[in-house]
C-alpha cells in the first residue's frame, strides 16, 4: 500500500493572516509530501510486510526490519503528525479560533483549571521545544495532559491518544515569522479547530 497526502479541508489561504498561504503551500505540498515519499520508499524495500494503517506502523516500530525503523519513525511520524496537524486548524472565517465550548471546554477546565491557564501552559510548552518538534494535548486515561515530542516522534508510538497539536518546526513559520516562534504560537490560537479537538476526545 502506498501512503498519500491527505486532502486538505481548506485552501492554502484559508488560515490567513495567521498562517500565510506561501507557508501552507510549501509545508503541505513539499514538506509533508517528502515525508510521504520517503515513507513509501522505505516500505517498498519490504513488499512482504502486511499493509498497516500509519497508526499501527508507528506502534510497531520495534517489530519492523531494523534497517527501516528509523525511516518509518521519522517519515511515518512526519506523515501522521502533519495529517493530524492539518485537521486541528480551521479558517477563522469558518469558526476557527476563539474559546472552546461544550465537552472540550469541560475537559480543559477539569484538567488544567481554566482555558487561560491551559493556553498559557500549552504556549510555554510549544515555545520551549528545543530545536524541532511538536506540542500536543493528549488524552491520558480520561485526563488531558500536555506533552512535547522531538523531531517527528509521535505520541501514537506510546499508545497515547492525541487531541490537539502544533508543529513548531521552523518550516511551520519561518517565512512569515522568521525566528519568532512565540508570535507564531500566539497567532495559531486564532485558527484552532475546537470542533475537531472535541471529536478527538
Ligand atoms: Mn511540519
């Protein structure tokens, strides 16, 4: 089975002015596509491997042939993480951003105190990722918690259930924000899809 880029549910310019169209086009069309291509290239070495969804592959890294484990961790993780990231965002003209409502708001309040505290903790975690990586909200046995992963490692590999993610690799923001990662994180809150986060609960 060949993995493919998932369809984006919005146009490259849908997240403007917070995430610019140029960054989206390169991030999705070049960076994410490269993870997909490199993952497929690694798996092509072992056509006898059973077809597995990406989640299952990332949960079975140790069982894969040794010479493709790193490629699947990096490029398979890159494919899963980006696929998930795109679904966590929505145009601010179409309900993106603002404050969470309903069940996702209840879960955030129960786990972190209130939305303001959560937003601050998550922003600090994302800003504090050293080098390239991701900040996640995961569902940890019914309680939400914040974790970060380096490079393209994914909480899926530890059987953790992701709820929300932000990509803090420089390629996610460099064109528009240069080295100002905290400005990118502040802008990203305007495009969070709380409806998607609630579905992930
Ligand atoms: Mn990325």
